[in-house]
C-alpha cells in the first residue's frame, strides 16, 4: 500500500521583501506578514502516487496563490524522480485557496510545501 504524507501548506514565503514582481509575472506577489494575511486551503487533494513510485520520495514545491484562489507559478525547489516530480506539480496545480488578503483585498502570495511518498 502506498500513502502520501507530509503535505504541509504553510505560509512559508520565499521573498525577504514585502512584495516582489518578476519579469515572468504581471502581478505583485506579497509576503505573508503584517497586513498581508495568509491564504487558507479550500481543496488540497493529493491523489495516490503513480505505480512507478515504489520508494520513499520527497519534493519541496514553491507556488503562488493568485487573488482568485487558484495556483500559478509552481516550481520544484528540489527534485526526486521525473514521475514523482510531475505527480507533485500536477497535484499542487489543482489546489484551491481562499486568497491572501492585504487591507481586506485579495492579493497573490507565494507559499511552499513538501510532498512525500512512502512505500
């Protein structure tokens, strides 16, 4: 039996400043602190890993929760196998959140999570 554990959605933000706008994005990404409140998970479904995953694997993923609660800009911060990497990115990409807010208005915020598989 395979199980996936360790899916932790924390307001761990990668940026040291209060906000960041990258060349790849057209929105401001805020750090969760002060007047920026963390997004809250609505749906963080983690399906069973692929059959090819037959040992303990772990990846760390960074992603942006958009003002509409969808997930964008998913990046692997460390890699495992190509199959598990794809599985983890695909799972996180489908998650839904109540967005982060700044002064009561929805904003984008970057988070990190880890995903593990145990055989």
